[in-house]
C-alpha cells in the first residue's frame, strides 16, 4: 500500500487497511478507527446469544423434565450399529434421558447384550406376531434411576415409574407409559386399556407427571383422557401424526421432527422440555411474620392478668361474648408483637 493513502474497509475479506501516516500517529495518542460490528457481507452483526428451545436446553444444567426420543424403528435389529453411533456422537440421542422404540421386532431369542447401547440401560417389552408389537426403552444411566420394579404390562402397553436425579420440588417422580397399537387394532379397546393403566397410577399420585407416548395409529386419547395434552404437532409419517405423546402437564414439551433411523418410514420425534417450574413462574410474595421477644411476652401476660373478663359476660349472650373476647385477644396480640417482612 502506498504512503499517504486513506483507511479502507474491505467488505469481502473483512479487514481494515491503514496508511503509514495513520500508524505513526499512534505515538501521539491517536486511535485507529473502529471496525464496528460488521460481518463479511457488510451487514450489522446481532449481539447476544442464539435463542430457541433447543439452545436453551443445551445451555441448561438442570432441566425440569428430561429430554425424550420417540421412534418407530420397524425392526431395530439391523439399525443397532447406527443407533450406537448416534448415541455416541449425535446430541439428540446422547443427551436424551429416555429413548423409546416401537415395533422393534425382537423376540425371546435375542439376548440382552446384543441390544446394549453404551451410556444407556435398557428394558424390553416382547410381543407376539413375530415380535412386531415389541417395544424397547433405553434409559440414560446418568439421568434416571428406577423407582419400582413392578411394571404394568398388557399387549402393546408397558409402563414404569422413573425418578430423575433432578426434578422440581412440585414433582416426586415421572410415570411413563409406552404404547404400540397396530393399524388393525381396536382403537376403543386400546384406549380403555390405557385409561385403566393411567387411572390406576393416578389414584395414589395425582400430581405426578404422566406421559403416554408411542405409535397410536388409529387411536386417539383426546376424549378418553380429559385434562391431558398432546405435544406432537409435526407430521411423523407422510402427512399424518401417528406417533403421539400425551401428558397431564400443560406446555411441558415441544416436538421436533428429526430424520428417520436408517430406512424407517417414521420420523424420529425429539421431545424438548418447555415446562417452567412453579419456583420460576410464580411471582415473589411478601409475607409478614410476628416476632416475639421476652419483654413482649411478659407485657402480654400482664395485659391479660390485669383484664376484667367479667365485663365481656355481663348482659350479653354467648355469641356476643365469644366475638368480643376474640376481638380483644387479637387487639392485645397485635399491640404487643413486632411485625417483620
């Protein structure tokens, strides 16, 4: 660059060039012109961090509810290698506290060590008809521990109670019910079985978050379970919503459609928690407490001892006497106590 030329901004390369005179002027206290917040294309660069549920979930250290992954695998046997790779390198699989696979086509001849995935513990629900109704549930070992060893099992239905390492104080555990209903199944009969399973659990723990997720096909629980919300709004197969997730907590999850697992014809559904705990959503309250010192207690005792209680019972019925005595006691207590916020 020649001597004496002006400062120039190269928008393509993204750098400033200065002349020799401008550089020598730094010794006299001069300052270089600022490049500003510009990108290489010349547009202003936005400040702050990226937003959205996915980014907030990545930055959060303690999620109110666990992330979940729902997939209709259509034979999981030939997809286990891909699943192990995704569980090791893909964020959606690696950070999920619960992965539920329906239509795994497993039977009793498949050993447990064959379906093991690093970082996850697993449990199976085997079904008939060449294992087409079987389901598989993977738990994140660093996220969950099992509360009870008794599972409520019916054809195409498996349920268990789980306890994450962190839960908001308003919840004690989570009840998860995995469902697979074949296309030729009886929707009304399947809905009755699901309602029976859920109500049996809610009899003892009504405030427990209850999640019902899986491949429902023709079945719908909108009328069978009032007070439950359907979180999956995106298409799961072509233009249909076959894989669903119901819960009794409003706005607890939002669903994102992910690419299918290998050659499966169902999209993988990633459920991200959007629930805000009562501690964060409720407004702060100001409460007033009465503080008693030893001197105030003695003053209140002397006040009661010097009171002529017969005046409250003179020429008055029992209701008037009780009301006047109660008001007098409240007045004495308020007068001799100190209130702190």
